[in-house]
């Protein structure tokens, strides 16, 4: 099973709470639907800029989009 890095549940909850469709959310974030699908699919090859745009549109810090990965020492 692939490890997820992007907290897509946070994005989905934001969309539900604000009654936003995928299209409306993409327009708000100024990203394409293809980029949105990459973010939600946690695909490799995604740059940080679209993730930054999503965080900015949601009014949160970019670090909050990513799952907190604590390393064991």
C-alpha cells in the first residue's frame, strides 16, 4: 500500500464545508482540474507550487496540507 503524504481529507472537508464543487475549488485555487486530480491522488511529479496555491486559497499554512511524519529515533 502506497504511503500518502497529502492530507486530502482536509481538502475534501474544506470543499464540503464551503459547498464547493471540484471545478469551483480549482478556480478558487487557480489550478487545473488535472492538477487537482494529481493532488488528490498524491501522485509523484507534483511540484510544491500547486499545493501552495491550495493552502493559500484555504487560508492555511502549506505544512498543514501534508501529513505529519514523525521519525523514530
